[in-house]
């Protein structure tokens, strides 16, 4: 079976068979999009919620897969390029943990990531059909391309 590992601030799309996997989802979000009719699957490992503070920082190279607001539209477009139909795509997400306990820190990175991903999916018209988010433990997300099955394992 063709297995593609999606690293931090990266994304991948597969058709018909194989597995997409991302490890180390702490405060990051793994967003899995799937067109069940055409068996096109996409996975992105989102590091941060908002790209606006980083868009003008071309010196370090801007990576749209790093941010919820830019990664999800990019993943959707790559899936459409592989034959997916936007109206058939569903989403499942995992991650967004709060691995450290900072008192009086306000909303943590994980919580902001969860909120940003949910908002962006809604803006894009993609229904969120499942989530395992929050908590205090890391996760691994695996997606079977032929069925759209998601397997989430937790650390600890």
C-alpha cells in the first residue's frame, strides 16, 4: 500500500488507494478532506491559525500549508485538480491539544487552531463530519483513501 507521510506545515492528496498519515498532532490540526464518490483524499498538518502576520515575510519564504486560513483552500484546490467535486467533500479533524498549562494565558494555540479550522471549513461550505480535538495529549491521524476511514491514535 502506498503510504504518504504528511509532515508539519505540509499537505498531500491521493486518489483511490493508499494511506495518508500525519504524526505529532499536539496543538496542530490534522484536517482530512474526502470525496467519497471519487475517492479523492487530502490531508494537511496545520501549525497555526492565521497567516496575516506572516504574509509579508517573504525573506523566510511563506508556506501556505502552515496556516488554517491558507492551507484549507490550497488543499481543496489540489483535490479538485485530482478530480474531486467540492460539493461532495467532507472533513474530519484531529489535534488542537493544550499540551502545556499556562495560567492566565487566555485561549491557547490549540484552541485557536480548532476555531480557525472550523470557521474556514464553514466558509468553504465543507461539512465537518467528525472531530477529536482538544485535551492534553498528542495524536496521530491515518486516513485510508479507498474508504475514507480515519484512525486516530493518542499518545500517553
